[in-house]
């Protein structure tokens, strides 16, 4: 079975500062890796994903994450945060061998609440 | 807006009762997954349906059951409700390329 650990439950940061949200996973087989964001009173939205290829993946709103197989990590970073980035962020994995339906069988971490202060 | 709608948005039940939650998938999506998100926790995978058949189940007891209909809408049924079943229940549909979540049903068991 696979598991996901998000090392920080809450991360407060000032606007325009850099931020890193940490995620480690455990799995005996290869996995797909995801970051989801949940804004207040909204559903989960996919932020970015790693399936294969380049280990650095980027989102359209300036976030990036790097897959590190040796350290089994998939940390999320942004060089300069905005107030609008305040949300809860979830790291998740799924088994890569299960094909397309594996996208729906996710194991989530417990979440990191990012609060951006003015 | 993901195109995945869940109903109702909020629900209050008492212990021992049964509940049915509904999910309308985005058009063309043949896979639906259900998750339970307890307060302060990440979502936990309950089960997935693919073309009306169960296609994987998480660590949930048999009193959690589901259905997927020919139009790919779905139901989650929970029998003999327990206090610990209080949570946000999320439905997610996919076309095997992207996953889209609904906003969830908040279930409170008293």
C-alpha cells in the first residue's frame, strides 16, 4: 500500500515571499504524483501532476513541483505568493500501472493550509 | 466550474439511519470515484465505478455501497450510520485523463 505524508499542517507566509510545501510518499511500486488545491467552500482542483518524463512540473499560476525518486518527495514551491494563494493544498499519489482509471484512486496526504498575509 | 454536481449539499441524519448521496458526472466521463473527507483530514478513497461496475475499493465496510447508472450518474449509499460517518463526501469523475471533483455533500450524523 502507498502512503503520503505532508510534513507541515500549516504554513503562514507574507505576500511576495517564497513558499515550499513538503510532501513525501511511500510506495513499493511506481506512482503518479499530484498536487490538489482546495479553496474555501470549493471542491478540489488539480494544480499539477507528474506522470513521467521531466521531473520538474509547473502549473499555470506559478507553482512548480519536483519529483525526487531517491528521496521519495514531491515538494511544491512558488517563488512569490499572492493573497489569492491562501487555500489548503493536498499531495496525492496513485498507482501508475493501473492505467487511466488510476487517476481516480488517489491516496491523499492530510493537507497543508497555506495562509498568505499582507 | 467542473461540471460535476452533488446533491444534497448538506444533510443531517441520526445514528442508525440510511443515507443516499448523488453525483452527476461531467458529460462523457465513464469513471466515478467517491471519497470521504473528515474534518482536518485529507480525502480517503471509498470506491470507484467504471462503466457501471465497481473497479476498486478502499478500506471501508460493506455498509458503504454504490451504484453507477447508464448515464454515468452515481449514488453512494451508507447504511446503519455511525457518528464517525460525519464528513464531507466528494465525488470525482474522469475520462481517464483528467479528474474533476464536485463540491461535496456535508453529512452530519447526530
